[in-house]
C-alpha cells in the first residue's frame, strides 16, 4: 500500500481544467491587469479566457475554497476513473484515449458497472489506441457506422462497426434496459499536466518569448495583422475547427493555444513551487491514487 505520493503526480488536461470553479466570492479575484503580460495577452485572448486565468490564479491561492467548491459540484457524480492522479506519466490509464458517451441513469452503482463493461468493450480503441490528440473516432450504433474526424472537421468513413464491438455494446444495452446513447466518441488523449518545482523565471521567459514570436507573426503585414485581429478573440476549440483557413490554423496551433496552456501551468508552478500537492490538494479535491500505478499488482 502506498502511503505517500511521489514527488510528481500526473492528471489529464481534462481533469486539470475541471477543478477551476465558475464563481468566486466578491473581492477574491485579482485584477486583470495583474495577469502576466496582460498588456499584450489582452490582444490575444478574449474576456472569458482572461477570466479563466484570474480564476485559476485565485483557486490555487485559495485551496480551501477550491476544495469546497469541487466537492459540492462533482463528488456525487464524477466516476473515479476520470478523477485519478498517477505516479508515472507512463501509466496506461493516463495515456489511453478518452471515451465519451451517455448513460441515462441516476443510479451511481449502475453507471459504474455499465462504464466498466463499456470500457472493456472499447479496450482496443482506448488503451491500445494510436490516435493523436485532435483526432476523434465516431461510432454511431443506430446507423452502424464508424468514422474518423479531425479537429478541422474533416470526416472519413471507415466502414461498419466491428462486429464484436457492435454485439458487445448491444448486449450491454439490453442487459441494462437500453440506457446507453447511440453515439460513442473515442477522443485522442488530452495529455497530462505534471506539477514540479521549476524556475518561475524560465516559465516567464518562455511565455514572453512566445508572445514576442506571435507579435512578429501577426505584424508581418497589414493584411495578416487585420486578419488575426478579427479571429484571435474566438474560442480556441472553434478556431481549431476552422476548416480551410491556414492563417487561423497557424495562429491557434502555434501561438494562442500553446500560450493558453503555458500561462495556465505558470500559475500552478508560481503558487505551488514546492509541490504542496503531496497528500493535500488532489486528495482533498476528491482525486484518488490510480489503482494500476500505485498498486502494481492490479
């Protein structure tokens, strides 16, 4: 049995973003102009994204409020499998593709049993998946079709669903009185976030350097400058779905998207320099040690 966490633990990017509260008490949030490089990033990020940085900052500085909010919002309904931390970035649970689908039941025990069965049915498409982040496999069990879809929205028909998978899911659905939705999505792994003691100066330098590069890119000519000014305040996921726009693709994938992630990690590192996550934050937030990598016998 593991009594202490290792010096570094890992969670998915999906879970990382989920722990930030939507609302904070009046007077708790910092001013926007206090955000790192605010004078320049306000020309890159929209107000919702700026607000996210402020909320992230506040949440890390006020873990008591974060814990209270998280437990009230998620404890009753979040499956353990998506609320785990891991001792190694090589853990298969951390690196598998994400399976998205619906279960029409309010019974937590039933949801857990069904999700376990579905997880094993899709084993070859999740644990053994080779799809990359930004790619999605779409399974339509009503039409018995199997497609792939890119972040840009391009779809490719791959044929009918493999017979064994189709029958396994059909039988699970029958066994539990048809509580499963007809659509299943296998999404490329979102990656993990590692919390570690690193140099704040290095992080600040990296952020400033990427901002410098982004300004050089958008300042190449008047057309490019106006083009980016018109698109940059769009939501990142929507910009990534912009199909045939090369400028948009470069801007969001090389500059805006990476900057968003870097600034997010910067606040974790700045306000948690000694990795106080050890037996504190993730445990109190309801995260549990992954049974597979904390107990090798599993």
